């Protein structure tokens, strides 16, 4: 079963868009994003079309910011972005704005990211107002498992 079986861009109007804002928290060298051109070579094929236009910078601007602040990873091996709630909040707001700015006909949107970023967004940063206790428990009561999917309805205001 391949990714192409899940979605065929040639016959579907479902866009696949890479968005810098929804990426994992940037703490360790494993969190460094590949260069945009390398991402495009790796993931853009004739079978699946991915829109990389929302990735503005060729190289990872978040990693570069923290490397300038803390130094190289072999010198500073602790959390970087996860200790910077101000930056994480700004990035999370940009992530939600990216969703809010999608065309109105896109009503069902799958956001694929990493558990640490999701947990910051849905718990620590205080950006989410839950209107439903079940949704709040679903999104905050436990860590995300590997490849776990959670589904909620939301409004970006």
C-alpha cells in the first residue's frame, strides 16, 4: 500500500502542502530541517505533487536562530526551542493562521506534525480555548503515540 494509493493528485483536488510552521520543535540536531531543495528532490515525484511554496527559506531558519544563540549542538545539548515559549507561541499562531487562510472549500484538513509540537500547541502555550470537555481531554490528557491520529473540529479565530 503506497502513499499514491491514499491520494492521487492527478485525480484529486486535495492539495498536499509542506508548511514550516507545523514542524517538530527544534531542539536537537535530529530536528534540523533539510534544505528546501533537498526536500523537493526527495518528496516531489511524478506520482505525488507536494506544494513547497509555503517554505520560504532554503535552509532551516529556526535551527540557525538557536545555533547562533546557543552555539553548535555538540556544545549545547539541551532543549532549545522547547524552552522558548515566546517563539513557540508565535510559530503556533502562524501555523493556525496558515490553516485559517486556506480556501473556504477546504473544510477537512489533515495536519501532520510531531508530538512535541502538538503537545506544546494543545497544552503548554495556552493558545487553545476548548469548548468541549471531551475534546480537551482527548488533546491534553496523554502524550501522542507514534503515528497516532486524533480528530477534532475547530475554528481558528
